[in-house]
C-alpha cells in the first residue's frame, strides 16, 4: 500500500513522533496507518504524544561560537531535574553548535539539519533524548550572529547572552578582548537592558515616557504650576536617567561604577590599540513568556487510579 507525505504528516499529528520515524513506520507497515501506530508504540515512540501536551517551561539556554559566528538557543523540557542532567545539557550544546554550522532559517529547518558531530538529524537527536528521559522537550528558539561575538551562560543555563562586536580580527584574537566581551555579556545578564543605545529606543516609547513624566509632575503640587518650558527641561533630565537605566551602553558598568559600559569598551579598545563597537545583543531567560501550568498532583493521581 503506497503512502504520501500527507500520510506521514497525519501520523506525526496522531502520535507526536518525528517525521523520519513516522516515515519508517509507514514503510514497515506498507502504508497501513493503524499498523504504523502500533509499530511506533512497540518502539516506545508513540508515548511522546501523551507527553507533548505537558508544558515544557524548564530547560536551558546554551551558546556556541567560533571565530566567525555565534549562536544562542533555548531548549525546553518539563522538569528542572532533567534540565540539569548531562544528556539534556549535551543536547542543548549540540543544537547550538549545529546552528553555527548550518545557520538554519527557523526551528523547523534546524530540526532537519544533520546535528553537529553526529550522523542523525537534530530532530532524531531530540527524539533519542526523549526516549531516554521520557519528558516532553522542544527547541523553542535560537538566534545566530555573524562576526565577532561574546557569549555568557548564567547559573547553568537559566539566562544566556550573546553580544555582537564590530572590530578587526587581530583585536578580537587578543585575550583582553575575550575578557571585555564576557564582562559586557555579564552586564546584559545582570542588568537586563531593553535597548543597545539611545538611538535604539523607539520614538513612541520615548514619547510615552515623557507623557508619563509630565503627568506625574502635574500631580505634584510643587511642580504643577511651573511653566511648560521648565517642565520640558526637567523631563529631558529625567529621560537621561531613563537612558542610563535601559540602554546598555549608557548603563553604569557593574564592575566599575565610575565608567559607563561604552566608556569601558572604549578604554579596552584604546589599551589594545584598535577600535571596538558594540553592535547588538540578545538575552534569553529560560522559560520567559511560557505560562506554567499549576499542577494538582492529588487530582492527577486520583485520575490515574480511575
């Protein structure tokens, strides 16, 4: 019995199993859908479907970089216990290395790529770890950046940062550049800036902040009767504080409060005899934006006993 790509997709939707395993099962069953499901169940693969409904809000952020490119990835699972285990951490690191090697367009494309240092696809690697650990797991997101980057992973993968720099190869090859890059990445991890610099702040965001500040002052009896031009100058001063709190390059450098981050980078560049410009950053916090399900374990156990 012949089968089509739609049959493979249908089997995947019914079982939650990877595309390649579904295809193999349909080949083995000669296109018989029910028999293919049995084959997957016998191999222990179809149980992934039951796991797939569970919220995967734990996991790790991993990073990988070489001299020309860097990547930051988030891979999720269900429990912190699994997230800290060597098999899952190794999977996340493999995914990050694969992203640098293949530069896929999106997660679906990444899953079809051959994993770094492996003969399996990324999807098959994820499936293999699932079979060992029996938890729902998924590659949630990734970002790749060309050029010179610095990465930092905090607290075993709870937060990951990648910072991009514009500099020459000779400067980037120096150990002092690595130290500076890690310092800036740690700054992003600790202070969580919203923007790179003042120019990166959208005009509508600035206008909203200014409107809020004006409204606050008009509620203050000491400020309410001041002329608008005076209020405008006060607002501009307060916006400067907003930049220092929310823009990476304007923030006070955590390791030396007498310097801003931009001043620290310029200082290191001068010492190295080159030019260094911070061009962007990405910060991932594990599980951010994922709504965690509140579990009633007594009810869950009771339902299992019915």
